[in-house]
C-alpha cells in the first residue's frame, strides 16, 4: 500500500504521552502540529501552536489560525488535567474551588468540543480522517476513584465521541476513545520497555503500549470504526 503524507494535530505535546505521540507516530514526511502552553523540547519538524487550553475561545482561535484550510488526517485530543489533590489521601471534593472546577471543565471538555467543531471541514478534506480522544479509566462505569471533576470530564469525553460518531458517520470519519489507566509518563519514550517494567514493578503502562494502540487505530480503513479501547494497568484495582 502506498503511504500518503498525513497531517497530524496533537494536543498536549509538551511532555508525557503527547510528546511521545509526536516523536513516534508520524513519519518524517508528515506535517505535524502540536498544541501546548509550554514548548516541547527535542522535537524536530514540529509546528508548535502555543496556547492555553483553559481559555477555550482563544485556544480554538489560535489553533484554527495555524491550521487554516488544510486537511487534518489525525486529530488527537490528549488533554486531561485534574484536581490539585487528586489521586492522594488528601483529596476532598468539598475543598475543590469553583475556579478549579471551571478550569478543569474548560480544558478537558469545552475546548475539546469547540476545537473539533472548528475543524470539521479540515477533517472532511482527509481521505481517511481519525479523531482519537484520550480518555481515562476514571471515565468508565463503576471505577473506584473519588476525583469527581476529573471523572465527570472523562465520562463526558465518551459522550462527545458517541454523538460525534453519528454526526460524522456519513463522512466515514472514525472517532475513538482510548481509556487509559496509570501511565509510566515520567519515562521518555526511548527508554527500553523492559527497564520501565522492572523499575515500576509492572504497575504502570509503558507509553510504548499506548503508541501501539494509537497506531492500530490510525492504520484501520475508513470502513472500520474503533469505538473504544479500555487499557488499565494489569495490577490496577481501580477498574
């Protein structure tokens, strides 16, 4: 099969999974746009879009201005901030401020919805467009987490995907949610997986595993729809 150059638009590229996606998923001949507030390091040929995703209208405008009218083949919304005391014994929903709640909802959900809406025509110009929303095990049924605001936004992400599939079905644009558990995001993608497994005692998912899942989704034809992938860590008791 002849490989045609793709245009990637990836959100949250300054570190962790987003940075790893930029480094590994695209080919040298592809065009790749990366969105973040902080400039990522050591990523050549990246068209960096500097914006604050908690400021929805400005963020949408910044990205749309940079993309213009060109096609978008792969859009990955890799964004998920959480409460300051999340995932710790100190978490107390009663202490979460209204400002923090608004910031989390704006960043995780409102900017996501408005961004996709503004880029619909760009996606339709692709021969085989894919939208991949990076979700969480905190967005699946009957998880054991207490982080209410973060959880609410990740459940909402799945709702976005379900309706978006119906909206884009006639255009054969795939919409997928990748619900991830605890990631070994503190390790660079270049670090050997066996070393990560040994150091984390198999409790964290290597980023390379997530990259495999993303590559699978991108590789499917427009006759297929990968709706959701649920990927908790093997030892995770949360789900």
